[in-house]
């Protein structure tokens, strides 16, 4: 009986493996198939079974190709339009799993370079959840949750996370929405960031953009644009934080504590009260004991004799920017008066004699205009060590008058007449001035030249006058000699 059973078992195998019967052995304990290389089998028939000594596995022929026994490469439905295919990686590429639904490749599954699971939709959209993105025609959207982004059509770059999040969005772009029914009714609004259950409005449709709402039901009753709301209640009539990005406005709807160091009051004080601290971190509104506050006046405000109006800043008793009749404007440095507007507003000059310079060798004016020229002090009573000039004519003969243009500044095109200060210094050093100053002045001004020569042109006049006088003496002498020669000739 045992041999009959073995015979019954062996008979169908013998039929299938009829071409390779030499590899089959039957003994009382079972059937042994000797290993071979399946690629050496010529003209295999469908259903043929061998044990491959290369693959170390049973291989069967499906009528087209050899396949490992017990392994499948695909799952296919009855009509063949929906399937899961296992794609063997070729040329060093990783294996893949492809999902096809109704003859459309919808996703590929593989591992990334870090050996993490990677699911790649065939399109640039990612939807998970019953009818999520059901009407979508836009691109680069990610909808996760039942009916999230259900009505979205051309809207793109949106991220909706939560059931019914972004439910009525149609053409809105670049929205980030997280939470059940968050931003439910917004249709065409864009660039919103809305986080929290029911945040961003009720079920009515709207089109708001540029908002940031954080918290359960935050912005539920807000339908404007560019608003900031942080709240965690349904009503939201006075949210904890409210802002308007359009006007750079920010409002705190509760007690404000800074760095856990001091706390601001949550109610307004009385008129003219000031905010004071008790030294332990508590600020409160209190009366100003010194009455040190600004008082309104016609067209402006005043405090402690200081008046500010739209076109005036005045310091009563000390001068003003808009100087009234009978007063002077004085500029002070280090609490010392330096320069001002005096004599009923017709004289602008230093407060103290011989105390202030107009410009310097490093920082110069481009031009100085005057109706009657400049006047230089020349009073005998102010001078000492007076000495007559000599040899002026020989000095004048050594001078080199030149024309020139400036290297820099606003007046680089005009041609000017004068001397070269360094040359003039060799002949008449008394008319040369220069200051050796640091590159950065004490008042913060910066120069690229620490030594600039200047010429006191007005002090050349005495030299020229003396030269003319000396020359005239020579002319007079020569004239007399000429007359004598004329008389001798006659």
C-alpha cells in the first residue's frame, strides 16, 4: 500500500519532469530531485519544476519565464487593471513596489538612501483620507484627513492636515492649515497659516488671506486679511494676542509680563498719571508728584518751558529754533555758548570773540558768499611786533601762478587761479596754514586726509604792494637816468 501511494505521488511529477527524468530518484523515504542549472534546460514546458543549484531554490516555468517557487512578482485583480508589482532593481538600483489602480500608476514604494520607507505618489500631490482632494486639479498639495481639501480645484502649494481641514478651498494657494475643520469655509484666500480645531472661521464661505491664527477656534469670527490672532476660546472677542500685519499693529488682550521681571497693568490710568514701578516688578498708574508731564497747548504741547509745535521748537528764556522777536538763538557745546543768532536776528556769529572757526583744513566749505566781502581785523591796537617788509620783489619773481581744477568735491569742472601751497611755502611761509589732525575727529567726523595745506591769499597783498613799491623805485630811477641821457645827446 505504501508503495502504491508513492507511485501515485510520483506519477504526475514524472509527467511534468518527463524531459529531465534522469535527475529524479525515488526511494522508500521519498522523492529526490537532483540539483541542476535551470538555464541549461532546453524547451521547458509550462509547470516544469527543478531545483536550481545556482539559486539554491526550486524554480518553476510559467510558460514564459522561470520563477522561484513560493515567490510572486505581482498581485493582479481579475480584469488586470489593478495590481501591485514587485520590481527587481537593475544595475545597482533598489527594488520597488508599484501600485496601479484602474490602469493608472498612482504610487511607488521604495527605501531612500537612509533605508527609510519612501512612498512616492505618481503626481506632485499627496492625499490620504476618504475623498481627500477629491476634485483637485492643482499641484504640489498635501491633504491628510477625511474630506480635507475636498473642493480644491486649481489651488496649489497647500498643506491641509486634519479631517475637513481646508474643506471648501477651491483656488486658494500656499495655505498651511492644521486641525479638524480648520479654515473650513475659506475658498479663494491664500497665504494663511491656521492651526487649531475650527480655527479660521465658521462654516460660512469667505476669502481671507495673509492671516496667522493659532489656537482652537482662533479667528473664528475674523474675516479680514493680514491679521494675527492667538486665542483658545470660541468667542475670541478679545483674543490674548491680536495684530494687523498691514498696519504693524499689535494688541495684548491680557496681563503683560516681561521676562518674569515686571508686569504691566491691564487697565488705563487717569488723565496725566504716569506709569511707575514699586521696585519689585509691579507697574501701576500713579499721580505725577512733580507734575512732570506734557500739557497740550494751541497747536502743540509744552513742558517745563519747552514748547513743541508742528513748525516750532522753542526753549522759553534760552532761545528757540523759530526765534521770536527780541530773543536770540544760541548753540551750546559742553554747556558753553559757542555760536548764535543775535542783534534781532541780523547777526550770526560766535558768542565769544576769537573762539570759533568756520570750517577747518580738513572739513571745508565749498564756497562762501558775501554781499560786501569779508572783513579782517586790522586795528593797530590789536597788533604787536610790527616790522616793514623787505625783498618783496625778489620773492614775487619766485612765485609760480597757476590755473587748476579740483580732484574731488562738487566743483571739479571749474578752472581756478592761484598758487601751489607747498611751492609758496618755500618762498613766503607766513601765508601758509595747515593743521595736522587725526583721521577721525573728536566729534565723529572722518577725513581721508590728515594734513591739508591752505593759503591766506589776503596776506599776499602786502607782499605784492611792497614789490610794486620797490619796482616803482627802480622805474623812477631808470626814468631819471633816461632823461639825463637824452640831455647829453642833445
